[in-house]
């Protein structure tokens, strides 16, 4: 048996108020909701080797109530999550997934999925504009996915080729 040695004793993850994670594991992104609460989305992992326990949280929306200083897990998402999270003007929490985006109605907990037009486009981050259109970066293709939150329609917008006089062809490594 090899003894468990944390990578950094200050990153034990024992106290969430320190803002540290268990050996660099934890939620990737967060968003501030209109209700003043913080919403987290994505996978996280914590371990307690002294008790042979590994806690893995994934496929969930979690909120942090700033008034009561408590964490609450809201809903389980039916697909693997990616990285981004945001909150629209109606207070719905949105997260990016490997297939597109999911929306959680904060009041009811209902989850709605929105798949991207291009399969395997690898949605990554998410942003919501003032019209509640949800924008997803897709790291496998040169297009942004856009969810019209009113209609549920998902479209894609091509990203123009990047050109800069400061970058020469020999500066680009593939």
C-alpha cells in the first residue's frame, strides 16, 4: 500500500470557504443567478482515503445559497456535462454538455436538453445574450451553436477565418 499524499496540503478541499479543491479536482465553471445565488455545473470529485471514500458529483446543477451558506444539488442531467454554466434573465440555469446545452428551471427543477446541429462538435463554453439566446463554443468545428430559448431552435453560426498581419504561416504549428 502506498500512503496517500496530497499534491499540496493547502489544496485538501476540506473547507469550501478556502476556495481550494481536492488536488485540483472540482467544478469548472459557475454563474451568478438573478436570485443572488451561485450556480455550479459539471463534475467534481473529492476523496477521503482514510475512510476509503471517493465522492464523485457529475451530471448535476448545484447552487450555493449565499444567505444560508449552503450547497444544494438540484437536478440530474441525462448527458455528460462539459464546462460552461450561465443564468438567463428568467433565472433559468444553463449548462453546456457534450451534445449541446441543458436548461434547468430553477423553480421546478425541470431539465430540457438542446442538441447541437453538428454531432460531435464538442460544445465547451456557454454565454447568454440580453435576448436569452444561448451561445455555445464548439471546439471541434469552426462554428458557434445558438439556442433560441423562446422557440428551442438550435442553429449554427460560422466563425470567420482568423487573419492577422502579425502572424506568418511559419508561426502556426499544427
